[in-house]
């Protein structure tokens, strides 16, 4: 489901809307709230990522097909902003679906440049039991923030949001032939949350500009990315880490941290469920969802 700002803003913070969003993610495998990000953060990210992309493209060959670049994000400065890495609206859904002890193990951007081509239909996350036709609850969610408007021309994401995340015994590139995908157009600064098992692909960018899409993957506490092809844990600067709340530090407890971090910081990253639950209770009373709407 996809909601314009005029549709979600009056309803965000209500229990009915939150339950409906969770149902949409469980059944469709994706949810889009348009224009969630504050304009000031969006402007700073656009400027900051422009530099990151230019440097990466100058030094590297395309790594996701022709003229398509996947860029890991070093979590420092604007890329460590808690409105981005621990977005309050996204976090309510992440905690609701993945548990209060969820963690983040992926921070990157996917950017097709002009001249890019179709990707093969694929899933970012694998079925946990590939040989069985089992529809299991979600274990990982990808959170996307487009930094430009996604239009018909600039290579929007194409998705099969018809429950494909629940098909564990069908290869995406084969099953995708059954029906055409949905092309995702949305304004810059939108929030897209998707079950990592949902089938999708990038499409050709026929515009004259890059189409960056930031991506963070959050997962249940027991899931580990080690062994997944090409996995690189997020890296966090000591300055960013020191400025984060305890809850955000715990969210990134599997991240690679700067060697300059003190031992006391490392101890804080130890997983303590009781403390997380206690803090969540406090957080709920301190920051109800009504306050979250003010961020948008
Ligand atoms: Fe993908």
C-alpha cells in the first residue's frame, strides 16, 4: 500500500493505522509513506550523497550491472542522523514486526545512472527454508529513502508486491514471468519498507540524472548476515556513535566501529533484552507517535 502525506499524516500515531501498516507489510511485503523525511535532512543527504557517489564512480567500476552502483554508507555526519538510521516511524514498525531487540546490519545506497538496464528479478533476503513451501513471519525489513523523486523515466524500482515474500520454493527470476511488476513512483524523502524476501528489480534510468535510493536492513536479533555473499557490516564513526542514544547504539550492535571507540562504548553494545524492553517502555511514554508526525 502507498499513502500520500495527506493520507498518512492525520492517521500516524493511531493504533488502528499502525496495525493496518503492519498487516500491509505482512500480506503485501511492502509499504510506502510518501514524503516522510524532513526537508532539511533531505537537502543535507542530497548534498552529502552527491559527493559520496561522485568519488565512488570515479574510483570504481559499476557493481550492480551497467551504470548501476551499490555504495556502502559510512555512518558519520548526516549519514548517522538518527532521523535516518533510527527513523521513528520506521522503528515503530520494525519493533512491532521484528521485536524490540531488532538490529541493523546493512547501510548502503543503490543508484542507477543514465544508461542503466533492467536487473534480473530477485529477492534481497533468502527464504529460511528453501526446500519447503512455508510462509514464515518476516525476519528482515529493508528501509528505503529515495533521495530524488522516483519517476517513470529515472529507473524506478519494480516490485511484485502480491505476496511473493511468502513463496519460499519459487525462484524470483522464474516466478516473475507470471505477471507484470508494479513500478514504484514516489517523491524524494519517502519511506519505503519492504520484506527483504519480496521480488523486485531495478529498471533502466532513461533520465539525465542519478536516482539514489538509501537502503538499511533491520532484522530479528538472531539473524546474522555473515556468510551472505557480498555482505559488509555498516561502519560507524566514533563521533557519530558517541552522539547516538543508547537505543540506536544497540540497534547497530553488529556494526563495525571505529577503533577509537572506548571499551565502555563496546560494553554498551552487549545485548540485554531486559534493558531494551525497559527502555522501550520509557520511550513509549516519552515519545508517542503524535510527536513523530512533527518530524515529517
Ligand atoms: Fe535488490
